[in-house]
C-alpha cells in the first residue's frame, strides 16, 4: 500500500508492505485518521502507520507480482 500525504509545500510517500507470506495490509478510516496496518493470518497487528485523513492525497494498492513458472508453454 502506498500512501501519498500533503506535507505543506511538498508531498511525501510512504509504503506499507506485507513483509512475509500470509500477511496482509488493512486500511481503516475513523475519526479523521487513516490507519494502514500489516496483519498476520491470525489477525495480530504487526505494525501500523497513522495519518490525518485531511492530509492524505491518495491510497494506492499495489498488486502482488506473480511469479512466472519455468515450465510455461510459449
């Protein structure tokens, strides 16, 4: 997940990535705060990034790259 934030005279970009297999990234918005969390299979939050909602310009979800198989017919 890529988060683009207004930082006054410029923009800043932050990345939150599911760093291990089986983890996922979840996004919630509540009370004017955007939270992006890396979560394990069991639901335990590993880390969280919080941003003021009125400063967030974009939330970009990046697709998971697929691995090409070596025995691909072509």
